[in-house]
């Protein structure tokens, strides 16, 4: 039986193959014209679930596209295609992600696949984070966060959508990020952005009201690469934060009011 990290990697590889095989077809709106799902999302999640039901029948599964399987041994959170709008529009900046949480809710392993760049990110609790070729040899490049300690010098990733800006104080919080950050980036795939924080390509990450499948896979990568994480309340809305170092995280917390 594969260990958690190896299984997470197998899941995202299977999802990536399904995404590329299906292509950006059969799209439909979920909550709005820019919040969509495609046949590829569903095929990729089905491929991941099939592997888990075979390899870990006692684990629970929670998938963005509706999979809900009960289990007591642990929980897998799946985002088979994060950045669907990019994918459907012919843009880069999408990924396949999976993470396993233990029975206590703590993350144990995660994997994120960028099919466009051909990069596989993996992490295991206490084992560090690595970047590999998707089907290359084991090992890969050990990841380490790096970046400035001052927010005014940092490149921070975030996300804005009507569903995410309706909470009390969220728009005002975005305004403070714009005013105080060195640069903001909004690529459309929060999980891939977290992988880039883990690898030093971005310095920090801040999003309101984050779903578990959008947080746990990338957050474990950041933590295992030496970064810092936090959840803060900003104007009545929870924000998830990640940063290359504790000093930068502290500045983000201060700006958000946490």
C-alpha cells in the first residue's frame, strides 16, 4: 500500500490525465457565469475517488464537485481542477490537488500537479516539501520559502469574487492589501499560488472564506517548506494567510486586523 504522500501524488496524476483527456468542453455555470464547472472537473474527481475507494476504503472523501464519502480513518480533500475558468478559457494557471487529514484533522500529506508547467509538488508532515517532474524519478527538488520581511516589498497572491466580497469588511480588507502590499497577484488558482509560495516564486497569500480543498493541499506545502500560516478574523470574515516567513505573516495579520 502506498504511503500518504505517494498516494496523493498518484491521485493528482490521475486527475491531470483526466483533465487533459477531456479538454475544456461541456462547461456550465455554478453560482455565476464566471464560476463554472466542466466535464473535466467531474471526470478528474471521479478518477481520484476510484483510486481512493480501492486503496483507502476506510477514509472519508470530500471533493469540490460533490463527492462526500464517510470514513473514520482520515479524510481526503480533493480539488480535481482548481482554476477551472483559466482551463476553460485556454489560459495557464490551473492545477489538480489532494490532501489527507488525519482523524484529528491535522494535514498528513498533500500533492499539487501543474499539468501545464509539468510540475508535481508533494509534502508529508515532518518530511518537507518537494517539486518533481510528474512522472520522473523519486526525490525531486527540496522546496524552501524565501522572501522579504516587509509587506511593502512583497508579492502577495489573493482572490476577489462577488461571493468572496459580500462578507462584512471584506472589501475594506482588500483595499488595505492593495494599499500596503508591494504587488498583488490574482492568477485564478489559489492552490497553485500556495505551491508557488512554497517554492519562493511568491512571498505570501491571503484569501477570505477559503474552502478546505482550496487550503489544505497548498498550506501543507508552505508549512513543510518553512513558511508560516494563520487564520484571522477580519471584519467578521475568516481569512487564511500564508507567508514566506513569520515577520511577513505578522504584517499580513496586522493589516487584516487579526
